[in-house]
C-alpha cells in the first residue's frame, strides 16, 4: 500500500458513514483519482476497502491536497499527511463543494465523471455542509438545493435517484425533485455518485414532530392521546395518504407484478433466515422464536397473490419531512446494508407500511428508554402509538383504496421482521434502546 | 370614584403628518362603545365615555380605534341593521359627540374608524318604507323587488337557521324583496345609480366629520345577477374602485377595510389589482392556526397558512387579530374543502369549541401569562396590522352564561369601584353585568390596579406596543420564515431596508433549543429589543438560542462593530 492508502486506512473507520462498524480495515486501494478543478487541488477519489472479514466495499471521498496547513475551519476534516502535504476531506470545504455545483450547472464531463443537471442551476449559491449521515454527506446550497454525496458506493443506478426521478416526473408532490446528479464508471457500470435535489426550506423530520407530540402527552397527567393538544393523528393520517399516493404512482411508472404462492413461500424462507442470523447476534430473541416463526409460516403458506412493486425500502419517521406544503418522502435508497439487487427487488408495499408502523412504536417509546420504567407512561406511550398507527392506516386506506390492516398476516410478519432487524441494530449500537423492539416483539407475537 | 391618571402624551396634529400608509404601521384597538365607558350613568357606554378614555388609549400606545356600528338602528342585529346612515344611535350620543371624539383623538395622534354596512339597511329605514309604499316614487328602485321568489337561486342562504329564502314577501308592495342576511335587512339595489351615489354621499358625510376610515361590512354581496352566486361579482369590484377613487380624491389618507370573511386567496381580490379597492382586509385563517400551532406545539399550522397567503399590493395590509367581538366560526374557513383544517379540528373537539366560539383571550389560554404574552408577541410581529380587542390588554375574562356573543361584551373593567368604574348607574341597570368571578372579577382585575403594578399585563402590553412603534419594519417589512430543525420553534425575519428584526417563538410548553441559519446576517449583532442586551455576533455556524417554555424573543439585527 502507498503512504496515502495507509493514511486512509487509519482514517476511514472513524468516519460516521463507514459501514463496517467495529471491523478493522486491512487494506485500502485507490481505484481511481481525478482532479476536479484548476484551483485548489481537490481530487475525486474512489477507494476499494477490505476489512478483516475479507469483505470489500467501495467508498467515495473528495480529497483535498494542500502543501501547507489547512485553515482553522478544516482542521476537523484533516485525513493526514502524505509527502509533506496535508490531506483533508474536501466535502467539508465550501470551495470544493462549490466546485461540484459549478460542474453540475455546466453539465461537465471529466474523464470518468459526468455531471448532469435537469434545471438551470445557480452556481453562486453558498454551500453549507450538514452533519454527517449514515451513508452519505449532505451539502446545502443557499436555501435552494441539497447535494447528497453517497459515501458507500455500489455499482449501478442508485435507487434514490431512480425512484425520486420517476416520482417527480410522474408529478408527485411528495418528493424533492432531482435537479442534477453525478455519475461515474465503477466496475464497467454507470454508477450514481451524488444527487442534487430541491432543498426543502423550513422543513422538519417526522421524527422530531412525532416526539414533540409524545413529549406533550407525557406532560399531561390525566389526558388521553386523543385529548392532548399535541395530538399528531391528523399529521399521521396525511402521512399515510402521502405514502399510499407514492406507492400508487411507483406502481404505475415502474415495474410491478402480482407474485404467486411460490413467492410467499420464498419470502417466508427469507424471513426465517433473517431470524436465524439475528438470533446468533441477539440470543434474547430465542424465547420468542416459536411465535415469530409461526407468524412467518402464516405468511409463507398463504395462497392469495401478493402485488409487488418498487418501494421505499427503509421507511420510517426519519425519512419524511414536514414542509410548509405537507409531507415529503426522502432517501429512497433502501436499507443501506443490503445489496443493490435486494434493494431494487419488487416487494410488497406493506413492508413500507410496516416500517412506518414500527417507527411510531419507536417514537412513542424512546423517551421511556431515557426515563426508565414507568408503567403509567408505558400505557400512555402505547396509546399514542396505537392512535397514530391507526391514523396512518386510515389515511393510507383512504388514498390507496385498500386497507393495509386487511392484510393482517403480511403486515404482522413484516412488522416482526422489522423489529428483529431493530433488535440486532440495538444490540450492536444502542443497548439502552433494546427494550423498544423487544417489547414490540412480545406484544406482536402474543397476538 | 377615582379615575386613574395617565401621563399625557404630546398633543400632535394629524394635519401635519398626513401619511397615506399610516394604517400599515398602526396598532388598532376594537371598542364596543356600549361596553367601554358610560358618561351619563344610564348603564350603557357612550361616545362621550369613550372620549374621556382617549388618554388611556394614547398611553397604551393605540394608533387607531375601531368602532362597531354607531348609527341609528332598531338593534335587531347588533346595529348592523341601520335605519339612518347619517345619525348616531341616540343612546351613544349625537353627531356633536362624535365630532368631538374625532377631534380629541386627532389631537392625540390617534384615528377613528367605524363599521359601515354597505349591502343593506334596516327595514325601518325611511328608504325602505318609501320603497314599499310607493313603487313608482323616488325610492321605488332603492331595493331589489321581484314578483317571483325564483331569481338568483344560486345565492346561498347565509343565516340558514332563521331564513328559509333570500326573498321575503312584502304584503304592502305585494312583491318579494331580496335580502342576503335577515329578512329585516333588505339589500340595497346597487344597479340603481341613485343608490350608488346615495351611499357614496353617506361615506363623504362621515369623512367630512373627520372619520379616518371604514370597515365596510358585507361587501361581497352588493350585486346580484341571474346565474351568479351573488358573491364577489365583478360589478361589486367596479363599484369599490369607484368608491376608492372618490374617497382618495378628497380625503387622501383614509382607509377602507373590507369585511370579507373568506380565504385569503379570495379576499385579495378586494385589494384590487393595483391596490385600488380596499387597503385592508382581515386575515381570518391565521387566528385559528395560531391557537392550533401552540396547542400542537408545532409551527406548521402557521408556516403553512403564511406560505400559501398570496402577496398583496404594496399599499395594502392585512388586519390580524387574536380575538374580536364576533364568533368566528370555522365554517368560514373550512367551507371550501379545506381538508387540513377540517382534519385537525374534527379530531379535536376542544379546538373546535374554543376557537369557533367567542371567548376572550385570557380564559381561552387558561389565564397563562406566558401564553398570553406569546400570542400577543405573535400578533405584534407577524405580517399585518394588529387589532387588539378591548379588555384583552388587562387579561379580562368572559361570562359564558351570557351566550356566545354577549359573553365577551361585558363592561370594561376600569377600577375596583362600583360597576368596575364603567358606569355610575345601578348595577341592575347595566346593559350587561360586570364580571364578578374570583379570578377575572373587576375587584381584582382592572386597569387601575394594573397601572399601579409595573409587572402587570397592562404594562407589559404597553411596553411591547412601544417597541413595535420604534420599528416600522413590523408594519412595513417583508416576512421570511427561517427553517429550523425544531418543529416547535417558529423563527422569522422581518426586513424593511436597514431595519431588520429577528423573532423567535417557542410554541411548546417546554424549554427548547434552536439552531438558526443566519449566514445572511453574518457579522451582525442581535440586540434583544425589550432590554437592548447585545447577544453574540452572528458567525458562519448555526446561531444557537434557548427559549423557555412559551418564550419568545425579538432581536434587532445591528451591524457589528468589528470586522
């Protein structure tokens, strides 16, 4: 490995967007490097990263090269020193990310990179790097655009671009229209590297809205969820409606089909396999395994055809924004840990419904996790979750014409699968929150 | 009986400061003459009583007093049934009293506007009596008569509870007459040029007496046509433009406030294309949304309505309010499938009963001083001219047993003396009883006692009006909401040239942090407007503030001293 690759090997694991949490990076190879502009030396760099388990992933980094020290505000972005030059993560450098916008606006092509815009862009807007996220880094330009720089790269068209674009072109008011994107060649495939969208000015994550409502409920000693001022049910109903309309449009403009009984059996097997893997990580699941498997078997043996289509795939309250004009859905990438093939497979839209229903449970109970056990509060949290889950389904049913609650077997199996996934996640990342999905499994499994 | 002493403001003549846009900066104060002050001890407030209280209103910081109908009337609809457009209701006083009131207000730099009903008169009006008895006489065509009750069937019936039809049979003339409101309020016939001239003469009559403007009641209904629903007819707009032209030609700084109880998209038509109709109109949906936002601890009910409110001509202004004399039914804003409002309110019966029905501000907010201050702060800082309702500046209560409307029309509480200092009459003689309950009763809650306590709501309100007055931006400035990741915080910037004000409001009962993107103001220093405390300079990073539950702050953004 070169000196540069050595420095990157040390630096990568501490980045929030590094996917191999807890695993040591054994090798980093620079697959491709391309200078972005004539000014500062900023290079678009594609890395191939191998970890101790032998897994390889690709990551995208904008590397700034400076002969001297970097200015104060970039100190935290420094990667290391190579050949007496300072290397830094230029995604945090306003000048470098300004260049990206410039290139998008001009629709430029470099040797392996191509910049596309679908609208007239103002390249002079000043950039602001938002906090790092799990799988990408976001930059806001003025109050008009947001650029999502994907960090972990899988070869091919990113479903976020694919679905958002299809929805926007289909006239959906529930997505932020794509304004441009960056593509490059990876493994011989045209691969999405970044996505520029209209920035949702004055918006808030659904999670923040929902937890404000829960906080309000907890502050009332003797009022029920439908009596307190912070009631969220009307918002939930509108969110359900927005979700259903997005599903309907996706079904119309992208492939969909009706899966037969074999498909149900396959899905059932898949859920069983995922449970096997989860129990290996979280033995606490063992006592519930029988109930979980019974629920999965119910799904596997149903003979009714199941409509499948493209879906969001990682749907929860953190993926929706309340704007001045209603709800907007974000991040159609699917679960970041899964392969591209898995993420683009046709699935039942009820998986998204189940994801959101699970999210209501989380919103209701995460304050409990912070406060410790309190049966009175737990009762009220349950009441809040139930009220909003029903409202979401009401809104969904009204717009979709079919009520997700009528598909109780599917919905329950998908919710349980989601909860199992959450258990694994909490065991690894936030043990204090483990009681949230465990409690849900207990409740759901005993139904 | 003691009368509180108000420090006298400077006596200024309005003649020297003719400003056609005064209404954009003004704080309005709605007064019920009947309920404000009784000068002659008959148990009913009167114009002289109000005149005696002008010092108080000047001290408070009021710019314009808005009066409900003052005209001669059989009072079958709260004075909105006028039987003589050029006379004052005798129990309120006479024209001399009115001229005196206007003169005294002007001396104090204040203005007076009053309600005027354009659409109809009382059936007791001599015009109507002449019209029904002498169809061929000069007044025969002053009203809308028909042999049939069929025409204009597209026009909805407004008072569905009491009226079966918009037509009523008159046994004297043996014809039907048209009325959009009660059957004792026949609509004037605006197709008749004589009626148009007559009503413009009515306006000029009052303008000559010095009145500063009108709230024109029920303007959408002036013209009817077959096949038209009788609202917002193009001829109505034509007529309003004519009224405006004639008023402006002779009286350049008078204001016309249109009463059109409709959605902002529709109301803006009454500003005219170039601001050549009414200068002001009430923004009705904002008020219930303020209450909803605080109840939901979410700014979106407010953000949404302001984001969808159309721009209005530069010389026009919204009137905004928290409470007024009327019940503001939600039907007015939900009629048109406004499913958002419907969904929110249908799910929350408490909101429905609270906002729809006339309650005063303090009882509506369960007498929470923090919330009263937050709501008043929003009223004074959101785009539009604020309209205060008499008594709300001291946190007066209501009497729900008097019924929807009268409950908020009880006598103003001036002092702990008999009848709250409102009247020297026997208590039994009062037009409505004073409030006596232990929380809101006048013995404890009155102007006099609040004047004595510098921490009172009254002093606080006065202070805020004074701050507002120092910054024309509140009335004149652009409005831009700052997005924040905290849904419970409503933050916005008002800008008018160099006058820039940042307002941050915590709609939640809990303390909240907020990070604001103030890069546009990098290097400037936020100075809190009530205490002039300098806050840290705005840098390139998000600006962090913490607000107490239901807290709000106003900052002037000043250029920083150092580069």
